[in-house]
């Protein structure tokens, strides 16, 4: 499978918009727990959390699913691609997080098929229907990016950008954080998004992915037991 259209940065930017209705606004992925615990109260603490997730989870795990699409889909190595998706899915320790990432992937796929019916959806849709892959958010993001002609570095960094913006938007609702503070934080994190991808871009999606964010994983697992919640995860 090759990409089916010339690269349009405007088309790709549409997918990165935080207003895209795939449910990201419903998930804090453990951040709500850390805020309630008093571990994250200030913008600098939120930035430290984002950096930890970027370099120890999102880049060395999720971004490799994006890379896997570029490595395996053009030569139709489907089973290897689906294995990356399934392996990453089961390695997410929190049930809420597993389901949240899967829901966002399904919704992104549904939205993209409505926007771009001319793109090739068959292999992915069939694999999801048959249970050979989950269709998680990073995999679907990579699938769409490849077909839109987005270069791999831009696709991986774009996915990481969506992770960061989701976290910041969650912080805006959970903390004493204004819109200007949020945009200032996003601007400060942009160089780190690129650095995180470059640090792990050489990794093999099947063999080398890793995550090391135990405090965040525990927060994700504890979230379902919070007394009051704004988010689904």
C-alpha cells in the first residue's frame, strides 16, 4: 500500500486540531489523579509531566506505531503491523487507558473515512473487524498520514503534538491554568516534541519499544476509583 495523494499540510493540520471530535477531550490519561493528589498544581509541574510522558512513553511507544505503518504497510506486511498494534494495546496497564486509546482510534477512523472516502481503508477496516488488530489511535493516525503523503518525521511529531495538546487541554480544566499559560506551555514544549522523536526514531517498532512511567501508570489505574471525576480516564 502506497500513499494515494500528494502531501497537503493543510489536510494534515486538520487532523492535528484539538477540536477534531475523536474523544480526546474526555480523557486525561491519569493526569486527573495526579492533580487531585496535589502532585501537579503549577504549569512547571505540568511541563515536567509532559516531558516525562514524551520521552518515556509517547515517543518510544506510540510514535513507533506510526513508524510501523510506514515500515510495513507499503510492502503489505500486515501481520507485523497488526502485531505492533496488539502488543502496544495489551502493554497499557490501565484498562481505562487501553479502552480510551482504542476508542480514539476507532473514532478517528470513522471520521477520516467520512472525510476521505477515496483513500484505501480495506486492510485496516478488515483487520479491525476480524480482531487481528485493535486500531489504536497512533496506528490509525499513521495510516491516514501515510496515505495523505505526510513524511514520517512530520507524522510522528504530529502524533506527539496531539498527545501534548490533549494533556494541556486537560490541565486547563483541572488546574488554575489560563489559556495564555496553556499556549505558552505548548510553545515551550514544541522543541521537545522534535527532540523526543529524533531520540527514538531509529528504534524497531516490533523489537525496541518501551515505556517507563510507573507513577503515571499507577495514576491511570487509580483514576477509576476517584471520588469525583471530570474525565473518563
